[in-house]
């Protein structure tokens, strides 16, 4: 029996309720479906990382870390960025360890966006961007990526910028499409924001998962954009520990100062033992240097296994995801298709419409290949049995 409150509530997010993700999760559990839906690995992380956390706990590193994070960890982040992207960040004032990349995104938006501001972002998108903007009393402005290549139409962005535009949110490599920014995209973004006060918030949690020998074109690779960007990344995505909820962000000191004002009252500091373990793990750069080839093998395996399926796979240039087009054999909505795949074939995926605020349905579903080989084979086998309806 639940308690009944006499308090009348006024929701800040009245249209946010049970999402398709919850529905899929419940339906998948009922049918014990093969999980190609969640962007989280089902294989173990490096045992040395677990040992590092255990050692930190045993050595009594169980109290608050410094507010902005453990200095050795921040030093290794700054060194990694300098080595890979040739931009230097000050360890003391421009690097922040957060309690997940999501908390970094929230802190950046909350600290830098004010009531009445406008924030441009691109759909399909990670589902937290627009609600966080709305919670600040600001207006999210969605621009749809072109389909099926999921590219930015920069003329649309130019037309959407107004005197109220405070921030543009970027996500590369992109969830859910698997597409990545090019150097030309960076140049376009730099040209549009030059001589403005627009902040770039760049969600780069898949920065180390870029395929086919291509480099990651993040904001730190472009000097002009680095000067106005908050870059958010994730230890969970890099080290296969999404449940540990530790991430980081880097930004110019003036921007970081405002982000830290929010961060200190949300979390004060991220989990201490994990920070010690990550600092130790980052001594070896192979942890991120091998990640692209590791996930490319999984992408290629799933593509091969689905070659004879009725689905048409879209290219994936980065991230953990592939999009599959079923329009050639079904007129079902993507949500109905996903439910049928669970109930009739025992495999869970995600409808792309869940990543649009208006529910745009392009007859595409998202598959995650952040899974072990047995799961990929079983999931592909189920998808190859799908019949038209």
C-alpha cells in the first residue's frame, strides 16, 4: 500500500513519464529477451581495475575526494588530451571529475544556461539534453539530422541561431546513429559561433570508439572551438564499467568556474576509490588506444551475422550502435516492430523514434554491439528469422 500525500504538486516536467525504454525493459524481462538494446557491455572489465578499487578501499581511501577530483587522475586526463588532441588544459582550473558523464552534462547546462536562453541540439538525441535545458527555464531548439546519413544541415543551424542562443549541444560519435563529426563539420561550427557568446557543450563519451582508422574530431582538436567548449567524457564507456558512474569534463577556466559552482552542490565530489583505480589504470594508454579496434571487431561481426537478415544496416562510424532499416518488409511503427521482436523472436532493440521529442518514425531500430560474442550471435540469429507482416 502506498502513502497518499495531501500535498499538491506542480511538475517541472509534466510531459515526462514512463518512456519506451521502461516499456522495453519490462517486456524484455517478461520474455527473457536477448539484450541488443542497452548501450552497456555484458562482458567483464579488466580485473586489474576491480583490484584497484578494492586496494583503494582497503587503504582507506573512502572519504571525500577533492571537489574537482583526485589530482593524479586529473593530471592523466590532461596528459591524454594533450597527447591525442594537442590542446593543453590546466589541471587545477580546467579539469573536473564528475559522478558520471550525465552529471557533467547537467552541471554544464545548469551552470551556463539561464532562464530565457535558447539551446540548440540535434535529434535523434540522447534523451536527457532537452529536459535539463527546460529545468533551467530555457528553451531547447531541436534540429533534425538528415536521414539516412544523420548529418548536420549547417544552413538550418545558421537559421536557428538568435540573440538568445546560449549553447549548442554536440554529440560525436553520435548516439543513436553511430555517425561522427568531420573536420569540415568543426570548421562550419567554428564559423557559426565566431564572435558570439555561444558555448559548445560536446558530449564525447564515445571519443575512443571511432572506426576504420579515422581520427576523433572532437572539440579539443580545433583550437577555436576548444576556447568555447565544455567537453564531457566517460570512464564507464572507456573501461566497460557503466555502473560505476564516473566521468569528467574539461573547459576553459572561466566556464569551468561556473560548472563547479553547480557540481559542488550536486555531488561535491565523485566516488573516491574509483578515482584512485582510474588514475592507476590510466598509466597504460592501451586502455583507450585499443578500444576502436576492439569495438570494430564487434561491429563487423554483427554486420556479417546480419548480412542475410531482412534488415538493411546503416553504416556505423563510431559508438556502440548500428541502425537497422526494416521499411522494405514492414509498415509497422518502430515501437510496434520492437515489441514484436521481443514477443515473437526474443530479442530486444530500441526504436529510433524514442530519440525524437516528436516521435519521428523513420522505420529504424537501434542495435547495440557492446555485447559478448555469444549474445551477438544469438541476437543476430533471432533477427535473421524475422518475417514480414
